[in-house]
């Protein structure tokens, strides 16, 4: 590890807040979300959507791994900070490579992924608890995925197949429950995932400005911008109306053996779906605000409808796994959102945006009147 004086880390205070270094790491993830949103906004063909999904799954797996990491070790020592900066460099290299990760910059992406994986494992071995041993059972899967990505860059004919295999290897580790024996700080873990959603929602707000570019502010542009902001605000409300705190409380009361399963399935799988949905929404908002005249094209209409539907499915998975409740209405709305795509293609993006805002606002209003609602 470059001669850095790394020793077993001191136990972290369970009540310690998220550090500023962790927030700094989040800034790199902002760029990753932006790059994937750009890929979804300007696809060269249907394959780009599959590429975007694979990139998000792989990046999120290791980024989420760093959330698990900082739930076990502190970031106060110089050695830990320098290695975390090294991890940031790997994530930045991956983000820069996203536009051409499947042709041209695949090697750079794979090397960034390999660096992130090695640093992650090296730091985890300094955990002052059972996580130091648990990383041994997970590291082989993470390393195999990184090597498959490197092989994909060297064998262009098999690129897609090897990327799919890399994702499959990581998912297999979850099926085999390799996350067992990891320890987590529930409050910290929940707060970190909430901050990630804030970052993703920020991309949907930025999309309004990018879509508008330097256009003169007309009533259509103003209405489109405000509707886009209203949709982002409704998404914020749907999650930050107590869900994060409630999830942290439920995790805290769960057994130490059950916490890693809740973390992987509820936070890991649920939140990546929510982030994917927000990326789709951001792409749709950017396209709608950039082309306000006439009916919406299929790309913008289905980006908005599909994005919100995927977000809600992820939210349902998160709530169901953790045990927050009130999932039936959100599950129904996930299906109903898809019917707004034909509406957008017929009546325009502004009408579709207004319909989505109205649907989500109606759901939140109904839930607000039933604060004690259970799973149904």
C-alpha cells in the first residue's frame, strides 16, 4: 500500500455523522450520474440503454461498497484519506470513460474499476470488527468483475457478453449471501443513501437548465421549468418525508445477522432502481424543456414515464424489504405512469409533465391522510 502506515482502525462511534470526505466522494458520483444521463438523452441506438444500465449497475456496486466501507472505518487518518482520494481517482476515471466505455475507453474504465476494487478491499481489511474477515468472501467476486471488464476491453468481439458476465458475477455474490458477517452503522448507512438520492435529484434540476440552454424565457419555458422542478420536489417528498429515518430505526432494531441482507436488498437494489429512474426522468425533462413546441417524441415521453415508473418500483422494493410499508399505492402508480407516455406524444411534454406531477401529488396527499397505513 505504498508504505503508508496502515494499522487496524479504531472503532467508529455509531453516532458519528457523515464525514466531509464522504461528501467529497459524492461529488465524483455527481459526474457519473451526469455522464449516464447524457448517454440516455442522446442514444445512438437501443444498445445504449443496455450500456447505460450495465454501467450504472457496475459503478453503483462499488460505490455502494464504499458506503459499506465508511460505515466500518473512519476517515480521520492521513493514510485512510489518501487511499480514499485514490478511490475517487478511480471513480473519476470510470466516469470520464462512460461515453465510450464499450468502444475506445473500455480499458480506462476497467483500470479505474480495478483500482477502486483493490483500494476498497485494502481499506476494509483494516476494519476493527468482523467486516475485516467478511471482505475476504466478497473480494473474489469484485476482483473477478474487474478482470472481466479488463478482458472485455481487450476482446472487442466479446465486450457485451463479458460486461453481462461481470454484472452476473456481482449479483451471484448476493444470491450466495456473501454480504453476511459485515457490520453496519444503521443511521450512517441510511443517511449516506439519502444523500446519494439528493445528488441524483440535483441532476434532474440541472437538466432543466441544460434543456433550456440560452433560450429566451417564454411562458412555455417557464411553465416547463416549474413543472420539472415540481416533479423533482414531489420525488424528494416521496422519500424524505421520514423514510430514511424510519429505515435507519428499523435496521437498528434488526439483528446484526439480518442487517447486511436489508442493506443489500433494500438499500443496494432498491436505491439503484431509484437512481436509474431519476436518470430517466432527468433525460426526459432535458428533452421536454429543450423542445417545448408540439407533441413530445417517443424518447422524451417514455423517458419521463418509464423513469418515474422505475423510480417507484425501486422505492417499493426498498420499503418492502426494510418494512416501512405503504407500497400498494406506489406500485399501482408505477403502472399508471406508463399511460402518460402516449399522452405526451399526443398532447405534448408539458401536458405529460403536469399529469405526472398531479399523479404523484395525489398519491402523496392520500398517504398523508393515512400515516399509519401498512403494506396495503
